[in-house]
C-alpha cells in the first residue's frame, strides 16, 4: 500500500551572523551552474550560449564563468547585463535585490533570519520606506482553445478531456500561438504568472527548455491561489503538467468539492508570504517530484506551510510505482499512465 511520508528540514542550521557570510555560504552550496540547472537553464550554463533573456538565434552572447576570485558570474555581452547568482534571480523573477537574496538563501538551505546589529535610537525610530508594488505583467493574448488544442493536450499529457475542460472553465489553462508554435499556458485569474509549453512537446528554441515563464511573470506566485481560498484541502504540486494531472485525479476520485490544486511553477520557487492565508487551517498534501530539487522543494514548502498555520501537512510518495512502460513514476503526471499492477496503490491519493 502506498502511503504518505513525513517531511523534515534539510540539513542543520548554519551558525552565520552576517548577511555577507550567509551569501558566501549559499554560493558555496548552490553555485551559479547548479542554480541555473534548477531553473531550467542548464544549457545556458557554459562559456558560450544563447542568452535566455533576449531573442537571438544567431549570436551566442551569453557566458557563465568563474572570475579571478573563483566566484561564478554570468554576463550577456549584448544588452542584458550580468552579475552573480542573486542578480540572475533578480533578472529571472523581477525581484528587488533584497527579495532575490532571500530567495537565493532559502533555495540554498541557509537560514535567513539575522541578528540585529547595533542601531541608533534615531535609526530605530525611522520608518522603513514601503517598496513600490511590482508592475503587472502584460502577457500575449490568450485563448480558451479549440477542440483540436484540447485533443492534442489530452494526448500529450495523458489527462482526461474533462480535466482540461475544467481547467479552462476556472481559468487555469489557456492557449496561444507564441514564436510560431501553438502553446498551452498555465495561469490563473490573477494573471500575474504564466508559463507556456509547446503543444508538440518540444523545447522552446530561444531558451532550450520546455517550460517558458513569460516575461514579467511574478514567478513565485502560486497558480490557483484565487480558487484555493474556498476549499478545505489543497493538492500542492510542481509545474503545469502536474496541475492538469491533479484535476484529472480530483475528478476521478469524485472530490471536486473537497480538493483544489495549487501549483508552484518550479522547484526553486518559494511560497510568498502573501499567499499564506490560502493554506491557513487547511489540509495540504504535497506531491513532490522524485528528483533532488523536487524533494528539497517539498521540504521547504512544508516548512513554509507550517508557518502559514496549515492544519495538516503531508506528502504523497511515488516510491515503487511504475508507469505502463515500466519506467518509474517521477511525478504526479506520470501517474496518469500508471502500470495496471500498481493502480490500486493510488486509491489513497485523496483521502
């Protein structure tokens, strides 16, 4: 019988006091090439590559290298600038330096709380300025999609047509033609985060990756946040394919009124504190990918869910499950093609 597994924090706390010490430790644990791999940019982490930040299929203007101190750096020799791991997150996610630093420390598993240093009474009495709100992204025009789009996606991801129709009706799924390719897009009613994948299943040429987070997206925004407010239970998944699979299994289990899927679009993303209220006093089941970044993400999310006062937090284990072709199950979407001999082990997926 397949069962849920408990989650614990990864690693022991690091006794570092200053921000510079913490950043140095994070860079040791999560150097730029590894960070780029986690963010789907592995093919750009080399001395000569196409830049992931601007469209150019002729000149390899992007470099990843170590400087004279042995620190990792990236640079676009055309127009996008350069910097370190934190600057990369600023550029990828549109974050201020402070937000990118905190996200980097959390991704590297370094404690982000700081002991306050000595400050004058005048400094303590001076209110901190409120940072300006992030601008809303301007996305390409999106469509609900036609029957051909839905049929192609149902075949590509092995999910039911009813799951796709539900995703469209609640605003989680849209379609568009981007860079000459028909694409399916995961987003939600708030329209601040959107990730596109090609309907032919191939990677995007300009980033050499299958998942393209559209420019301006608030990448850490949990997809499905508006819907989850009114549900008692949440399926927390990683990525668009697993979001569609979650709807597939919710329908199969007859749990449409009990469970709502919420997706984080990437293992390196952290749940923003602004989204904590949707998890308060709710049961949250995490469906982590089986690779190391997926397992690390699940641990971090579990810690954040505890801070958000979720009533119960657990994770579903895919250990020992096989797909119909005999390959091991690595994520929730793989379960839609479960081996017949293992199908009974999914009955406890949604209690």
